[in-house]
C-alpha cells in the first residue's frame, strides 16, 4: 500500500519537522517507509533517514507500507495529513 503526497510544510522535512514526522511515524501500528519520488526509501521513523531525503516544500514523496488493512490505511492517512499541513505544531 502506498500514497504519494506533496510536502506542504513550509520548512520542508528538515530539523524539527523531520523529528515530529519521525515521532508520528514511530507511533503508527505498521512500519512505514518514505522516499522522494524516484529516490531511495528510508524508515519513516528515522530522523536521520528523513533528513537525508532533502525533501522541501513542494516536493513529492511516497509513503509505503508492506502491510494492508485498516491499520495500514490509518497509518498512511495520518502521515499524509501531517505532510499536507503548511505548519507543524
């Protein structure tokens, strides 16, 4: 299962947004990987992995999980919602 989303976070996935995203990904019931479109995937719960993507505002990223079902859908929905927000709390 996968979803493609455009990063709307003004700062992109750098420093604080990357840490918050990794924390949110780590709280999900299934493991998720993230990649810039056309790039290598990294563990979505890894702050360093996320920062190596260099994903900025307007970049497309792909979220993937090998699981399926309600848990996978809910996990991807939560992470898509996070990336679609212009500002992080």
